[in-house]
């Protein structure tokens, strides 16, 4: 079976990391080889870039600098982790991928969407997710969750510290991308209990796995 590429997207506090872990555990118990990764930070270089992007700092990155660091992370991520795993028939689950760039740097930061489309195409090439699970919930709820998570940490990352308006634009961006890609992106109500969300995600992924095993053949 060819590999399957799954990405999780959503605003801060949407529960992506929790659902990534639950899905990976379920798939492994079913006998699949699963690679769990993230953006930024899925490679040694990515870990350095993640610190530059997400650690608390006194001065903000220029939007263009932030974007280019994200794109550099993705190029290395695909070459070093995603492409080899998919070519080996494994399931890859990434906590954030290309749609976060559109939502955060495009809708959030205001970088031109047509430019982002070109850059995303350049960095991704053929490696777009087979299915993207967009965990959606109201911004206020997500930020409350994120704030609770940060109480035991050493500070708030620069994205979580952004204004409410910024996060609303990001959520709007995710939903706009989902509307434009209804086959790939599945919107999941993330305001529900996590087990209920997990069951829906497993059903969606099992459907895509079935399509991989039994692809539809067109007439010749």
C-alpha cells in the first residue's frame, strides 16, 4: 500500500497535538507503521528554526522573515522525514503543514495569498496531504485552553500572544482554505469531548485508507 499523508490544522488550543497522539496510537494498534512529526520542528534543522519562531522574545520577527523560516523548515521536513516515510509505505501524521502558512502568514499577517500559493507549491511539490483534519472551535475557547496549557511553561509563544483579531483572521483563513479544498480538508468540531472527536477522526482516516487500498479506476 502506498503511504498516506495526514495533516492536522487549527487555531491555538484546538487540540491538535492530543488528537495526533490518539490517532497515531489507534493506527499502530491496527498494525500500521506511523511517523508522527510537526511543523515547525520535524528535523534537527527544524528544531533550531522552531526555537527562533516560537520562543518568547523581546523583538518581533518581520512577517517576511517569519514566512521564510517556515518555508525553510518545510523544505527540509519533506526531504528528510515526509518523502522517505511515504515512499516506504508508512502513514505520516504532521501537526501543522502547508495550510498553517496560508492561515497564519496569509490571513493573519497579511502576506499576499497569490504569492503564498506559489511559495507553498514550490516547497511542497507533490507532497500535499491526502487528508487534512481541521479542528475548528471559537477563538476565545482555543485561547483559554492555550492559556491553561502555558501556566506550567516558561512563557507564551509569540503566536499565542497575538491579538484576538489576529486569531480571528487565522480561523477565518483556515475555514476559507477548507471551503476551497473540500475533498482534502475535513472540518471537525473541536468543541466536543476529545473521545468523540477522536472517533470521528478515526472514521475519516479509515475511509481514506480504504480508498488507498481500493482506488477507483476510471474507464479507458
